[in-house]
C-alpha cells in the first residue's frame, strides 16, 4: 500500500491557497469558539437567521484557510446565510477521531445557540416546551417546511417564514415553545390540507390516518395532528419505516410469508392515538388562519 507525503501535499495546498485565496474575500472572518473549537463566522450583507456550518475539505489533513474563507463568503451571499467555518484539528498531528470530534462539537454548539440544548435530553425538553405552550397562546403562524401540495402552483420563489406580532415588550416575545409549537402545527395543518384535497378528489372521507417514520417519536406532534384532523392515528411502533419495509419484502422473498398482507399482519405493530375533541376549537381557528396566509404566500413571488 502506498504512503502519502503529508508535507508535499500541504505544500501543494499552500500554493493553491495563495492562488485561489487572493482578494478581500479571503480575509479572516469574525473569530468565534465553538465548544473549544476555533471558528470563523461570515455574515451576509442582510440580517438573517439562517446558519450554515461549512466543514471544509482536505481529508482531515490539509487546510486552505484563504480559499475556504472566500468560498464561505460566496456561500453566505448565495444562500443569504451566516456561515460558520470551524478550523478542526488535522492529522497526523492529531489522530482520528480528533477532526471529526471537532466538527461534531461545532455542530452541537450551533444547536445550543439555536435550540438551547444538544444532549440526549434535548428532545424530551422540546416535547415538554411544546406541551406547556397553549394552543391559544401567543399568535405565531409558521410556514416553514411541508405545505399543501399543488403541482400546478409549485414554485421555488414562493415566500416562507414565521409570522407573529411585533414584540413591544420583552414579555411579548415568542418563546422557544411558541416557535416549536408553530412548526408542529405547520406539519399538522399541511397534513390536514393535503387530506382535504384527497377527500375532495376521491369523494371519500378519511376516517383514520396511518403515521410512520420519525414523527412517531413525538407525542406532542401526534397529539396536535390527531386533534387537527379529528380522526384516529394508526401509529407504527417501529420508527425506521424504510427498514421495516425492506424487512417485510425480505420475509416474503424468503418464504416466511406468502404475501404482503400476511407479512404486515405478522410483523407490523401499531398503536392508536385518539383525537381530543376539546382541542379542536383553537386549532381549527389557527388552521383557517394558516390557510389564508398560505393562499397569500402563493400569490407572491420573491
């Protein structure tokens, strides 16, 4: 097996860095430290809440700081995002997994800044914040992520965002729970809107909804979806739905089951999540507002 002369590779990299990293764009950004990892931050010309963590190339051996700074600025300008460039440790001076550990530390640092936690309890705390946020609390409507599917109206230039009243006082500001609940409601409202389209086209009401994948891990989200839809949810016990589907087909191929129906009966475990009628009122009003804002957004282009 051949060997790599690190000194020669870095010498070539340094010459490339001097060539590609010319001009003001290659100047250092704002210094920051992410859980002990030195970083540079590059802000776009307009205010933004978008953040991109850029893990530069080089095989964890080579670093071209000037070239990566220029590229970070171009990324931030193109995406309208703040770019964080961590200077992770390089091999062979620092043995594996030092570099990848630094990248993970920088990512967790961003999670701490944006969501307040990055450890194993972060999910549980987010669930608790959503559960503690009243549906008729601070008016916040989210249009980020899933929406009502319409092939004729799809456009990458339609706006999206979070809408809430301008906070006049510190106490008026939306909390993390408000933002999380707004995003959860956006998921539930998009599901309801798409199901209403399906029911209108098929002429058949939807009397229950099957739920699988990662969203089955959030009791708060399931409760909001069930209350918004006012139908029972059939929730898969195994969140890795794609893997379960592969296992079903493998079981049929091996002759363990004769067909898909029998394989599903033998291998798929579900539970019911029933809707709470008392929660429908506030959610229904917010859904109507969400539909109105969705229609307005679709009439705009950026």
